[in-house]
C-alpha cells in the first residue's frame, strides 16, 4: 500500500491550508492510490487536547464515586471536578464555535455510504454529549446550596434556588449522559482502530499530524 504525504496542495480550497495523505483502495488484486484530505492543524489540536481532557475528566468523575460522601475530602474533590469541568466546558464551546465556522474535509467517497453515515452520526452524538455533560453538571450545581468553589478558592454563589428535585434531574442527566458518552467514545476508538488496521481510506491519518 502506498502512503505518501504531499504538503499544502494548490487544488484544496479551505480557510486554512489543508494537506493530503495518499491511501489505497483495493481494485481487484491491485491497490489503487487515492488522495484523502486531512483535517487542519487547528482541528487536530482541538480534537486531541479535548480527547485527553475529556477522558481524564471521566476518569476523575468515576474516581469521585469512591470518595465517601459527606466528608471534607469529598467536597474538595468534587470542587476540583467542577472546576476542571467548567474549563473543559468552555474549551468545548470554543471548539464548537470554531467547528461551526470551518467545514471538515469530506470523508473519502471510496468509503461505503453506511460507514460514512455511521461516522457522521457518531460525531454528532459525541458533540451532543460534549455539550450536555458540562452544562448538566453546571446547572445541577447551581440548584444546590453548595454552588461551585472554583479550585477550592473562589466561591461562585449559586444563581438557582436550593431545590433537590431540579438538582436530581440535572445530576441524573449528567450521570446518564456519561454512560452514553463512554459508549460512543468506545465505538469511535474501535472505528479508528479498525481504520488503522485496514488503512484503505486513510481515516486515522486524517486526524494525525504525522
Ligand atoms: C474523548 C475522546 C474523543 C472525542 C470526544 C472525540 C470526538 C471526535 C469528533 C467530534 C470528531 C469529528 C470531528 C469533526 O468533523 O468535527 C472526531 C474525529 C476523529 N477522531 Fe475522535 N474523539 C475522541 C477520541 C479519539 C481517539 C482516542 C481516536 C483514535 C484512536 C480518535 C480518532 C479520530 C479520527 C481518526 C477522527 C477523524 C475521522 C474522520 O476522518 O472523519 N478520536 N473525534
Ligand atoms: C466535560 C465535562 C464533564 C465530564 C466529562 C464529567 C464526567 C463525570 C462523570 C463520568 C461522573 C461520574 C458519574 C457516575 O458514574 O456517577 C461525574 C460526576 C459528577 N460531576 Fe461531572 N463531568 C463534567 C463536568 C462537570 C461540571 C462542569 C460539573 C459541575 C460544575 C460536574 C459535576 C459533577 C458532580 C457533582 C458529580 C458527582 C455526581 C454524584 O456522584 O452524585 N461535572 N462527572
């Protein structure tokens, strides 16, 4: 299989210079090379930075479950989780704003259409979870008397009332969405691994700066 790297081709029109990887499509016994457009550097940086931050935040959320409730330690850890969650949430909204103004490269036409539709659905749902997770957590916190103590230093007094039912709804949404999020991420990684093992369409390299 041929895999070359051609920097900044003149025929690619986009907001930023994109580059192209050459993947191969099987044509009978031969492998026919095809050009696959890559994501821009900004898209890659935002993707990998947030992927790391989100996986870390999920692990932190799970760790929280092992910290005994109604203890000073729990308050400290929960406030750290809320603080990193708010920062990640702001980064997510910045990424979303950037993404809405920058078109991603189209998936190669050589990919089966069901796979292209599945990838699109997976990405849309990942964005939905990326929005719901920090928002639900933040709203829940504001319907509890605790609010948010940013990095255990600055108190953000809650703007909502102390209401158990509203808190339970948004906290329940936060927890339930985390399971959907993990399932979608697992599917997303499995698809990326499949494309790395059978690299016919150059999918993984579209998101890698190598
Ligand atoms: C928390 C973890 C992750 C999240 C939330 C996430 C989210 C996303 C989203 C939303 C897109 C679509 C980008 C767009 O077109 O706007 C995307 C693309 C992509 N992601 Fe991830 N991702 C995560 C982790 C990973 C990991 C670990 C891998 C590799 C093993 C990976 C590989 C890719 C690839 C290759 C693409 C480009 C797919 C294409 O060519 O269309 N992602 N990711
Ligand atoms: C992208 C951002 C976030 C992610 C991925 C995330 C993820 C998680 C996860 C996986 C859990 C454990 C759920 C469980 O299995 O019970 C959790 C719990 C929690 N999160 Fe987040 N979180 C995020 C942002 C936030 C924010 C912004 C806040 C509040 C300002 C927050 C507040 C909480 C609280 C209070 C819990 C404990 C819930 C309980 O045990 O009753 N999270 N989070």
